[in-house]
């Protein structure tokens, strides 16, 4: 500022009272410091709102994705539980049929029991665990063919093999559905 401009400013300010000049200076200083910080804060708030909106949108997307995954898992778990009941039932039936095979060994009704096993096999084999499936199949097919093996001199060594397979099938079926005893379940629940 030049000296002339300063003089004119002082002359201009002289037309106002001292209180007005002080009030003007205070107002100017307040505006100089307050308005920029106010505008800066407003800009930060707007940016924060935009960021929060984006984050909220992303969170809602993740929530929706997890909710869909959870529903799919629930449906799958319900199917597994339903299949588990059927699998346990199939193993129990296979075990009962295995007992019938053992009871009919060396008796005329063995062929009838083997036929019953064959029909049951066609309706239920997929519910058995793979190891139980193989053992049960070997047991009832071996029982069906046991008389032929005994009568055929060339197959004499198969008789003991088939008898062992028939005998072992029950244990395999039991092992495949080995449920924890109630005491083990109680201990596991207390730990968890």
C-alpha cells in the first residue's frame, strides 16, 4: 500500500466512530479465520459422508453375499442331516441282512436270503459308506455262490475266502457307522 492509500484509508476510517472501527476489525479478523475453517470443515464433512456412503454400500453388499452363502449352507446342512438319517437306517438294514445271511449259512433258505439282499442292494446301496458297500456286496454275493464254490473242486480255496468275507462284513458295517457313545458326547460338549 502506498502512503496516499494509507492516508485515504485512515481518513475513511476516521468518518466512523472508534467502536465501529474496532467492531469492523474484529469482524474482519473473525471472518478471515472463521470462514476458511468453516468451509474446510464443511468440505471434510461432505467427503466423510460420501466415504461413509461408499463403505455402507460395500458392507451391505458383503452382508448380502454372506446371507446368501449362509442360506445355501443351511440348505446343504438340512440335506446332509436328512441323508444322515437315511444312511444310518441303510447301515442298520444291511447289518440285519448280514445277520440273516449268517443265520442261513448251510441251510436251504440261504438262496432266498441272498435274493432278498440283492433286491435290497438295488434300492439302498448308495446310502452305504463305500467300505460298508463293498463288504456287504462281497458277503451276499459270496453267500449266494457259496454252494457252487463248495461243489467245484477248482474253487475250493474260495470257500474260506468267502466265509471270511461274510464273517467280516458285520464288523465293517459297524465300523462305518461307529457313533460316539453318550459319555464321549457329554465330555465333548463340556469342553466346547
